[in-house]
C-alpha cells in the first residue's frame, strides 16, 4: 500500500472517529454500537499505519497476499455485524409483541372501566329520578 493511500485512509478514519464520538455524545447512536464501530476504526487505522501487521497476519494464517487477508477480515466483520443485528432485531421484535399485548390489555381494561362507569351513572340517574318522582308524588 502506497504512502498516499495510507495517509488518505488514516485521515478518513480519524474523521470517522470524530463523527462517531459526536454521534455518541449527542445520543444519536447507542453506546454499544458506537463502541464496536470505534474499535473497528482503530483497527483500520492500525493496519493503515502499520501494513506490516496485515502482512504478518496474512503470513501467519497462510493467506498469500495481504490484500486477500484484508478482504477476508472484512468478510468476517460483515458476518459478525449481520449476526449482531439479527440478534438485536429479534430482541426488539419480542419487545414489540409484548408491548402490543400490554397495550391491548390496557385498552380492554379502559373500555371495561368506561362501561362500568356508564352503567353506574345510569343506575344513579335512575335512582335520582325515582327519588324525584317519589318526592313529587308524595307532596301532591
């Protein structure tokens, strides 16, 4: 990797790091997600600053070219992100179902309470009407 490309990658990653930190301080991205992206950013900066590390890792794992090692690491990263997001979506889906059920129960309880109040009010009105009629017929 040429020096120009390495400098470009490092500058882009530093800008991304600053942007991620701003998102995290403004609560636009969850801490656990932001931390993962920051770690990835730091790893890319390390690999761009020290391409020998990538060459060593490629040699250690038996990969012929360091660029192939980089693509393989990117592939593993994408699989990891996909798995992590699938787990998160599953948890959120369970929460949505639970909240929907709780809302339905609360609505039913509210409807039942309104019906009970209407029934009680109707009975009270009838009692008052009967009382008024009794007073009126008792006076006359």
